[in-house]
C-alpha cells in the first residue's frame, strides 16, 4: 500500500467506494502477518515501505502464497525495480503489464 498515511487513507477510501473490502497495513511485516490465516483476492504493495521493502515483501508472499496476485506500485520506479518485480510474479500467471498500463493511462 502507499507509504504515507494520508495517501493510504485516500487510496483505501477510493477502493471502498468502488465496493472493495480493504485491509491495509503500513509496512511489509504487518502485511505478511495480516496475510497469515486470511484469504485475499489481491495484494497491493508499495515498493518503498519501512521494515521490509516491496521486493522483500513480494519474495515472502511468493514463498507463502505462490498464486496470490500482487500489484506493486511506486513513485520511485526504475527499469531495474520493474524487471525485478516482474521476475517475481507467480509462475503460470500471465504478464498483465499491458492491461495494467491501459487501465491506469
């Protein structure tokens, strides 16, 4: 999820207005704890987070829930971080990059 409390709050409210149930956490460790024993359709994470960054969190999610869809967002992106994130997507899941870019354009 986005890092700042204000940004997260706005983002969560927008998702809830669209009818989604949201369970947000402010860092990677809290997010991993929330995942344990709960069912989620999708995880949205920020690349820059305290305690565990987005790539570390993604690595742990892949170990525990290899088929769980994860979308990583960032305002600090580089080609290297994008490639590293894509390489850690679930095996067997199609690359949805083109569809996502279309959705956010």
